[in-house]
């Protein structure tokens, strides 16, 4: 192996040594959306998440003590209206990650960054600061920006879909240069012009922190395959054939086109009850009876889904799963049934999932007590000794 290749491999090994997103657990766990009102559930049900620092701190430190790998926030600047103004009360994700890095010990702490809303020089400095606070546990989830009312708040241009990824690629190129270059550098691209760019200190994770991306379109998937360490996918169906197809498609693309190995994650909403009947009844209750249907109608309009002329049943199912948990994978049932579903995702090639709940304060501890030990028995995770 050439010296440069050896140095690169050594740097990658060093990078992976401290951040738990690269630990040896077969199936990794995160908490999703603990920084925004209602989390991922568009519901008026009792116990839905209220945004406060005591709440988010309690949720995230519980996940840290349980050995979870990731805290993944939602980047949000404006809510979706409706009765709850879903996600309208929210914490900015870089400062949220910095605060949590100081009160957790082992969990990976993410910021989710809308690239049109923050300059890469500022992002590099913020990310590095958090990486130092966390002692190398930071990771960055890159979002290209799609929610037009938010971008209009910033006066940012509303780019055509594919062009967003051109912008994001250039943004990330600048970010990586700031993280790695020891000397001043100039950069001139389509969107950024950097004169004598400079950034110190460097991140603890060398050459740079872990990157996540959730591109879903063909262009987005190619971007994720090229730049992300963790590709965050959504699943239109919840069976093993769909999981295998999505995972193998991304992995094969990353390996064949870019000679890279990547992790594949998704999000899941959890309804865990002593019986399957109770779990399904509660799901129906908080979606059908207590769901914020006005908010999800706003979301559908912003996505432009009416123009797709989808069958009514397909559109209804889409709305249902968005109310239930931001269209995540449904982990609904008894603890044993939930582990069976996680086992299926693992057999399909998934590396991890970020969990959401209606009542994070009560249901996350329940998941830790009742589901995690069964995952350990199934060989999906090793017992954590903090």
C-alpha cells in the first residue's frame, strides 16, 4: 500500500475510533426530532412533546445512558400550521447539539443543517466547536432545503430540485477544505467565492466529522452515495423486499460509482404496548381522532402531492404515516413484535434507525426497559455498560 493510502486509512481508523455511530453494534439506535414541538407526530394527543430544555435534556441523556448511538434533530424554522402548528416551536440544531454535547458522555450528537441557510465558513466553525465540546462525537446531517416558506424567511433562492444538490456539493467542498487545509486557500465555484479561506482549530475527528444525508430522489441518492457516511432513507413499503431493494441500491451505487462503503439508516415511529391490539388502538387514536389533519394537508400542498394525481387510498396512507411519525417505519406492537420488525430491517441490510414517539418522556424509557434487552438477546446489540 502506498504511503498516502496508508495515511488515509490510518486517518479513517482514527476518525471511527471515537464516534459511536461506527461502533460494532449490528443495529444502531438513535432518537429523532427531540428538538421540535410534537417531535415527529402530528397529533393533539396527550403527552405529545413540548419543546423545553428540561424535556430535551431528559430525553437525550436517557438515550445516552442506554448506549444509543445518535441524537438526530430536525432542522426547522417555521411550523406547518394546523391546530398544533406542527414543529413550529423548535431549537436551532447547532446550538442544540453543543448544549447536549456538554451533558452527554458517549452518544453521537448530530446537527441537521439546511445548506441554503448557513454559510460553510460558519458551519465549519460551529461543527468544529461542537466536535471539541463532545470530544469527537459530532456528526452533520446535510439537508438541501425544500420547505419554501422557510427559505423565503431567509431571502434564499428557491432552487430547482437538482440544482439544490449542485449547491450542496459546492457547500460541502468548501466545508471539507476548511476542516482539512492547514494553509489559507482560495476557492471559486458557481455559488461560493472564498478568498484566503482559513479555519482553526481542526475537528477532533480527522479528516472531518461523520456526514449524513437523506436524499430520496435519484439525484439525491447519488449525492448521498458520493458524500455521506450514513444515508438516511424512507421506505414506501414496510416489507423485507423493499428494505433490501433500497439498501442494496444505495450500497451498490456508493461502491460501484465512488468506491465507498456507507451505512444505511431510516427513521421509525414507536407504539409499544402489552398487546398488539392495544398498540394498534392507540395508533388509530392519536392519528385518526387526535391527528392534526390541517397540518398534514399543508404538508401535502407544500410537497405538491396533489399534482401527482395519486389514488385517494395512496394519498390517505401517506397522510396517515406522516401524522403517525413523519412517514417513518411503523414499529407498532408488543416488545417482541417490535424486535421482530427491527430484525427484519437488519436482515434487509439496515444499519440503524432513529426513533420517535408520541410521548418521548414516557415511551423512550419503556423502549429502553422492554425492547433493548430483547434486541440484545436477538444479537442485534451488545449490552451497554456506561
